[in-house]
C-alpha cells in the first residue's frame, strides 16, 4: 500500500539510484588512467597500487565519518557484512592484477568486467530476485559484444598455460565483484553505505598489503606528483565511486548495477585516447557504440 500511494517518490528514488550507479561507473573509468600514471611515477607493481588504492580510499572515508561523528556500525550482522566486503574487495583486486601479470590488461579486463554482469544476472534469476526475459539477455549480449570489440583480444605470444591460468583468475575476480554486488544489494540494519565501504576497504587493504609486500614490495619515494596521484586514486574512483555504487544498489537491481560497471572500460578507453594518445581502431569505435547503446537501453528499461 505504501508503494502504491507514493509512485512518484518511488520512481524518483529508483532514478536517483540509477544515476548514482552511472556516476560510479564513470568515476571507475578514471581509475585505470590514474593507477597507470601512479605506477609509472612510483614504480609500484599493479598489486601494490591496488593495496594502496583500498587503503587510501578506506582511510579517507573513515576520517570523514570521524569528523562528522558518525557512530560505529552496530551488531554482528553489520560487522560480518564489513568483513565480507573487505575480503571480496581483496579477492577482486588480487585476482584481477594476477590475471594481468599472466596475460594482458585487455584479456583480464574483458573476462572480469564482461563476466560480472552475467554472474549477477544469473544469480538474480536463480534466487528469484529478477525474472528472466529476452530483452534482458539481449541487452547483456549487446554489452558483452561491445566490450569484446572495444577491448579486443590479445595477439600471440602467450602460452596456453598462462592464458588458462589468467582466465581462471580473471573469472575468480569477476566472481568476487559479482558476489560483492549481489550481497550488498540487501541492506543490513545498523550499517550505512559509507561505513561499509570505508571499513570494508581498510579490511581488504590489510589483506592485500602483506601479499604485495612479499610479491613486489610496497615502498616508493614520495613526492608531490606521487602523493597527488595516490590521493586522487583513493578518492574519485575508489572512496566516492564505491560509496555511490553501494548506495545505488539500494533502489536498483544488482544485475543493472553490474551492467553499469561496464562504463569503466568505456570511459577508461576514451580517457586513454584523449590524454595518453592511445588510438582506437574502427572495431573499437563500433564496440564503444554497442556498449553505449546497451547501457542506454538498460538505463531506460530500469527507469521505466
């Protein structure tokens, strides 16, 4: 009855949540470029960059919560959710960058970002959160096709063993992100989105930092450029983007949220072309158009 009495308010909340997800995807797209510049400036490995990203992003959110005197989360379920988010964030980051080291950035991104919405939509259909439909799977197929054309597949030079191992790790990374999306779609009493993001990411950083220290080291010489890039990476595509993403999940289906994450490679490719001078092939342009069309179709469908 409450929903039927306030259809306009419900629609406004849904639209707001959807645009929060779109903004999160756009901000994620800046993360690849920022992380790339940070690695070039400091010499840090991708795994170390990921650990710093979670640590800085989580710390910035916690500091903001302390400044506004937000109380700590309450209850066992709230702290369980925080731990789960932290572990899943660590799995996602560690497996993705391990896949990059074994194969290529393009293949790892293609499998991780492409498989995530498939896994989330499948989980929603199996658990009854969403009804399977032809338009839903058509939009998903359009999005994945666009992603393949945009990113492309790696050329030769990789052994079968490395490709299979990298693909397995990329799919495991996709599973971590998809599970975090699916789990976070259900709110927990006593836990808001900022606290879940901040405390969860610091937990993930505590897991990743020892691994990065052993694998490649985490030391670098700080300077104005490196500190600025580190703060930028921890702020826009991490603290702000993930907080917006978790907030948007409150009023938007998890499968739609995972599809909005496809904005990350789209925006990242555009920024790389504009700022770094990377060239986009004709096939890439077609893929970008298909990906944009799929995101637009899903946005309009979710808004309705």
